[in-house]
């Protein structure tokens, strides 16, 4: 009852004040009929508070988001199922689901009283032009009486995740190249007669399947050893994304970083569909969720897109090189670069040295902020081409699929020259 009285709305307080005032004035002027009117007006919010206070609400909420992984600009459906598990019916329910501002305005719904065991289903759609991982919820519920005199707040603390991935475009098929290597080991070997498993073992490397650990050899040597397994050959590709703050210009979804992330996502999806085992590397190093050995034989681009959905600016002025020592040699490398300074030349040389085939998409970052002074760090495709890269330039008005075809023409030109 005390909580219900504390939940008096403005209308309820006005009714209570008007009833008390009417009673006092009626007593002063001696108008008995007005006393009855004042008692009725003042009793309405008190009776509503008594009814709300004696009610026992046991509400259950189930929230479903489908799909949980959408591309920027696409919509997802949120379905709410509200159940009354108490024996008494509820009053009028005012529902408000909390959303991040990028997903739109908070949806509000009004439901009439729900009886015992009844359910109500409510659906709405969310859409974001900004990539990222978001939490939908929690839900706040306000219970009110039919006259709107009392309003009590309830809250559900559960939330549901939604991942918005970068926009991707379909890329045409072009000559890519790259070393074809066995997914069991990084060098081809003939199958053993009668078995596809080698009898030899080697030391454990990061990303190896733990099911391949040879425990007897590990106990003898004192460190993890894995069996050399020969599996169907598979081409490997590394997508490198330079996401440093000093390498990009512009703000928000119109920045060069967003264009670079979208380009890297399009390339990663295209290579996965072409049968490549793709991993993602950013300025801070290799993403652990996209290592080669964690990829299945089926095309599954969700780990790559989820990793790119949360890529943020890196404040470090230097590019991480630790992953190069562990990656070995060979494979296809596609780099998506912003502005490159003079100090990055050594890294780019090492990057090219560790790849069998290397190509780069260079963003003209100054074109994303023409009102600002030139950054002076923009790497040109011509400069990189002189060092052996297949290099093309991407500008704000360029179509990625056209730039991608230009990479294919460069590959054909190199074949003719060779």
C-alpha cells in the first residue's frame, strides 16, 4: 500500500487534493452534499492504491532477436512474450524496451490487463547504419489502474545481443594466386598407403586442433606434440586491416576507417566463398577468433564478420609484427591500408616477404576529409607497386568491385610480363 501511494500520478494527486479541498470547503460552508462528492473524489486514488497494492504481479518476459547477426542497414525483428504467472489479472501495462540510440527510438506499448496464464506477444523492428555489438533491453514495465491514478514501475534485467556487421559488396572473380597448402601442415606430402595419418609428430602450434595432440609423445618430450595429419589441400589467405588512428581521416560512418572495414569484410567474404581459409589481422595483431585452424570446411563467414563488427581505432603509431614470426610463409595476402608513414616501410617489406602473393588496396584518406590539410602520410599505389605489390587506390566515390577488378587486371599483366 505504501509503495502504491508513492506511485500516485499527477492525476491521482490532483484527485486526492481536490477531494480533500472539497470536503474542507463543504464543512466550512455547511454543504453536506458536497462532503459526499469530496469523499468520493478523494477515495478514488486511495481505492486504486489499495487495489494495486494488494495485487501480486509475477510477470515473465521472453525476448527473441532474429536474426542476431545482420549487416549494417538491414533490419532485425525483436519479439517480446509477456506472461502473467500470478492468479490475479494485471492492470494496464505500459512497456518500454531500452535500446542503444543507434538502433532507433525506444519502442513503447500499452497492453490491457492480462489474466492468469495469459500471454501477449509484441514485435518491433530495429535497424542500425553503424556496425557494432549492441544489447537490446532491459524492459521496463509500468502498471497502472484504469483511471491512470496509480503507476508502479517494474523492470526486467535480461537483455539480448545483436551484432551489426559491416556492409559488404559482392566481388567478381579474379586471378588471386596464393600457395595451396594442406590444412593439417603447411607443406604438401603424399598420403601414406592405407592411412591418411602420418606416423610422425611435431611440436604444438597455436591454433592446432587439440584432438590431434599425441599424448604419449607429449609425455616423453615434456611439451605438447601433435600428429601430422594430411587433409585435403586448402588455400590460405590473410586479410590485413590497418585500423590505426593516424592512418585514417573523417568521422563516423563517413570516415575512411569505415570504408576500409567494409572493404576488408567484402574481401574476406569473397575469399571464403572461393574456398580460402581466411584469417583477419589488424594493427594490433591477429584476431584469435579467425585463425586458420579454427575454420571448418564449410563456408562460415560469421567469425570474420563478427570480428570486423567491433574493430575500433588503434592509438598505437606502430604496427604489430609479432604475428609474422608465427604465421610462416606462403599464402595469399590482401592488405587494406590507410595513410602509411615512412616508418612503416620495414613492416610492409616483411609483410610482403611472408606472402606468396601480395595485393593491397590503398585508401586515399585525404579525399575523405578534403576540408582539412593533407595528412602527408598517404601511401600511393604507385609507390607500393614499385616495391612489388599489386596495388590499387580506393577513393570515396569509387566502387569496390571496380577496384577489385583492377587488381585482377594487374595480375594478368604480371603473368604476361613474366
